[in-house]
C-alpha cells in the first residue's frame, strides 16, 4: 500500500489509522504522533542510518518513523508499551512495506524493562521518545546495549538542551553528565510543533549521541561515578564540599576527596566534566571502621556484579528532567 508519500504515513493516514484502532493519543504516555513524512525521512538522514544498520526504535506509535527506518536499514526492532499500538504495527509494516516484513521485529514491553532484543545486535537507536520518560529510557538503552554506536532521539527542546549542555551552562546537570559518560552529545536540529498530532505545547529537538570507544578512564564503577553526579546536583546551589557531605560521610571527607581529585571544594557540580566526577568517585575514602573484607564482593561475585542495572541508576519511569535535578 502506498500513497502520495510512498509507503510512509501522511496526516490523513495517521488519523484514519488511529480512528480504525480507536486510538486517542494520551498525555500519560507522552504520545504525540509524527504526521509529516518529510520529517521522518529527515530524522533517518540525520541519524546516518545505512543499509547495514540494525536499528532499535522506542515508542514507534502508529509507525511513521518505523516505516522510514525500514526503507533504509537492514533491520528494525520497535519497542512499544501500548497494547493496541503494539498489536497493530506489524500489520502496518506488512501492508506498506511487504518486502521488509522479515526485517522487522516488535517487542511489546516497557522500554525500561527491556534487557535483550530479538535478531542481530542493534547498531543504532533512533526514536521519537515520549517526553515524560525520555532521559531515563535513553540512558537505559545506552547502558543495556553497548553495541549501539549512534543514537538520534527527538525529545522536548528543553530536554535536548540539557542533554547536550556543556559544563558551565545553566542547564548542565544530571542528564548532561550521564549522557556524556557514554557518548559525545550534540544538538542536531529543531523540530516544529506542527509535524505532530496532537500538536504539543512545546518545541522539540534532535539530539545526536556517538558512543565513545570506551568510557572515561577510571578505577571507579559507573554506579560510583553516577552516585557522585546525583549527589552534586541534588543540591546544585551548594558548593561541592556541602553537596557531597552526605555522599562522603561528612563535609570534611567530601573536601578530602575533592582535593585529592584536584577539584576545588568551593566549586559547584555544573562546572565539572564527567572525568572530574570520576576522579572524585575514585578518591572517596571508606567509612571509619570499614574492613577490607566488607569492601570486597561476596564470594562468587564477579566484577560485573559491581555494575547496577541501568534501571537502578535512572529515575523511575515518568520522572521529568526537573525531578532528575531536584535542586534546580
């Protein structure tokens, strides 16, 4: 099935499909469906999706971006939580791109609970992420699937600014630092409101993330580094000496860790790079009275046991960027 947009969905197609399924976009799940074929093709181009790519898409909705990805990629796996949308998407793919039916997989699940995907390992993540869970979903996918080399996500413009912010920026915070742990992050364009149905009350932005060859060099685990980041921005108006007192055990212990890391105790979290947060984590001293044995993994534990699940590092689904940076 093709229309004036080829196999892609246009505005009338989206509304007709939604009416047939009895679907009404809900704010609870942050559903704003893309109705412009040119926009989804632009997203695919900006993501540099090629014929060898295996793409994972989160929140495919009615399939606008899914179809555009299938036009180019070797394989697409879509992760959808909504029962009705998940059940309908395979039929949409078969009707509009029948030759690509075998190149498509659907995972009916909350993306925050996904730990494995069918088919070949993903090389790219491309998604129009629901506004209310964009940051935790993004970080979960990057942590869970290390084969993802390139990511392009469409998110609320404010969230895009936070993800791509550099140290010293007023919007630099938890999402900025954690995203930088995994990748080089930059803004990759703006998206207007009129390409969505229903039109949101905010603008959207594209964010590009290219995975680093390896995380910042550090002897601290990811969980240890992220604990420092969370503590620093939980009270972002305070100096790091004060903000990290709870994390370190006391203000004096926090100052000792900061000095050892080469960071001024009077600095604030918004001034630090991810590498500096890692150095602080490395220099945390054990609590008085802790024994060497208590610091070691339990018998039989592996190094991997030190790493948390991605979900444990992230805010609960539904958290907004403001709840991730409570001191802002």
